[in-house]
């Protein structure tokens, strides 16, 4: 008996392939909410920051605005801005948190503070972009081992600082994410560190709710949605693994139920993003340049 035919893999389709900004190295890219534009953040060879806005036009990415910043940019988020202003919060290599009006990227920032002593590795924001629960807040994680929560209406001083205890080693904070923001009072913050620690903080009570260790450096964390009671949390890391935690099922001793998956290509899983229209669908990006879609 002959073996059944092996189905052909789904064809790969590239919708857009363009040399965006060859004069700089991109570190992060974000869609501008409710537009066909996206912003690219990175650094020029001389160490200054690169901020460029592109628009999709007839299958091509057309550069519409660009600006050079004093320091290289590592990450950014629109999460704390409303859909009218579309202000971009950025984290820089020198530890500066700055918020720019994306319609006038060359102008001075609408908010700027020296948030950390070292590079801001990661950023997330909540309370804007159509999410009308809770105050607009920005969280930053740094190489200095601290995670800080900022309200741009309160100048110079963070509303919360999460740092190692006295005598504890400072671990590089690689990933941060807001979640559980389903009303004006509740909000959780998840942070991932270079040594594999994943911590969950309750910002309402200002307390550590739960922590675990994934045994691998954490590259990205994300709740399936920010504006609902905690449902799922995906944690990606080095050694080609990612873990999905069920935040509705918690054992008093073993913590939240979880399942861990290994990528086939054996490379670091750098990022995870959920589909806004269906929270059960998410995509991961690997060090081999591949995108993997899961449900």
C-alpha cells in the first residue's frame, strides 16, 4: 500500500518588502493607531536616534516624516495616547523617556524625563488608544534593574518604582506589559528579566502578586488583552521556548497553569503579539527571521 500524499505547505506571500531607512538600524516599529502608517525607531551609525514615519501607498512604504533625536531610540508605544493626538512614548539608550507628537516628530517632546540611569530596554502603555479604563500610564524597564510606572500628568516623579530589595542582585528588565485593566481601579503589570524571572504586580495594592522562573531569559511578555480580567499571559524567551499561562487557573502551590512550547528552528523567540480581533490567535517572531502563528 502506498503512503498517502503529503500535502504541500501553504504558499508564503510577501505583501511588502522595502528598504525603509538604510541610513539607520531599526530597533522597534509600531503601527500608528487607526491609520495606514507606521513609525520606525532606531539609531544612526553616529549614535543619534532615528524616528521615521512611513505610509503604505500602492504596495510601497513611503517615507513621509523623519527626525533625528539626541540619543538612540530602543522602544516605543502609543498605548497611553488617545486616538486624536496619537502621541508616541519612546525609551532611549541613555535612559530618557520622551513622548512625541507623531504629526510633528521634529518638534520638542511634549513630555521628557530621565527615567533610568541606563538604557530603557522595554516599554508599554495603557489608558489610551480607545481603552477608557484607568489613567493613561507608561511603564519602562531598564538595565539598571528597575521597572517604573509613569503618568505624564505628573512631572518628574514615577507613580510606582519596582526595584530589587536590599542585597539582591540587579537583573536586567527585558520585558513589561500591562493587563487586567477592565475598570478604573484594577491594573496588573507583568515584568520579565534576563535570568528568566517573571513577576506579576498588582498596581491597585502596590504588591507582588506572583512570580516564577522560566529558566531562560525573558524577551517578551503580553496579555491577550489589556482591557479584560486576566485571561492568558504569553512569555517568550531565549533557547527557542515560549510559555502560555492561564491566568484564570491558579494552584496555591504551583501557581498558574501553563504550557511550554519549543520553536522548531531552535532560535530565540524575540516577541509575541496577539490579534486584536481574536485574542486566541497570536504570532511569535524568531531569531531565524520567521513568524509563527498559533491558536
